[in-house]
C-alpha cells in the first residue's frame, strides 16, 4: 500500500467510531482543508479516551498498526500523545489524548463530518476552521514563535476562510488562552 495519510486517517476514524471514542482530526489535514494545501505524511487525532478504553483501542489497532499498550496508557494518564504506525503504508498517526474540558472539549464537540476524499462518500470528524486556527496558534506560541509552518497554516486559514470565520468564538478563546495579540497580528498580516 502506498503512503496515503487520508486513507489511513479514515481507517482510524472508523475504528474510533466503532469503539464510541470521541475524536477529531486536526493538524495539517484540517489546515489543508481550510487553507493552504501542503504535503503531510501523518494524521493528527485528538480523542477523549478513558483508561477503561485502552485495551479495546489497542486491540482494534493491533491488526494493521504498530502501537504499544504502554504508550497508550502513558498518553491517557498524562494527557499526552501516542503514535500508531500503519504497517502496510508506514503512515504515522499521532493521537493526542485530551481532557474533556476547555478548548479540547469544545473542539471535539464542534467537529464537522467532512468528506476527506471528494466523491468517496467517506466522512470523518474534522476540527472546524476556528478550532484548527486556535490550535495552530497554540502550537506556534508553544514553539516560541519559531514554527513558521504553524504560522503559515494560520495565515492560510485566515486568507481562505476569513469572512466566514466565527470571530466571536475566535476572540473568546484567544483571550482565554492568552493568544489575543497573536490572533490580532494574524488577522492584520492576512489582510496585508
């Protein structure tokens, strides 16, 4: 199987849905849908996963993915991430285990069902443009402003989706997260 991150993302989405694990696809897949297209070789998921769901998820992934129970348990206990590598294609899936509070809860609750491959009829839950933009701003801030790719993703979303974005939602969360100056600068730069 050739490396097709979207196809692999759909496999994982179906597994998570079957297990009733709330999820959202974010990262470069989401930012490409809403902004500037770019090459990606991985898929980012955010999930709400209790410890009681670890064994079922590992068992479901185990047929086609390299994943360790210990890695998933660590991610669940510390609200961090684990990797699952799709054996046939070597596509990496980053799964971020998130608390059911704050922006993470809002992002998963607001996710949209999106057809990732046009004409396929297969959908998955993808972060909204606003939540994708906010997460990209967070990653940019976490890098100390060094991640130019995250900033380009933010600007790409603003340029492509600017007029349709929920500015009230963006403003409330940006203020809450201490990103209001970065958001204002991004809007200004995108206009420029």
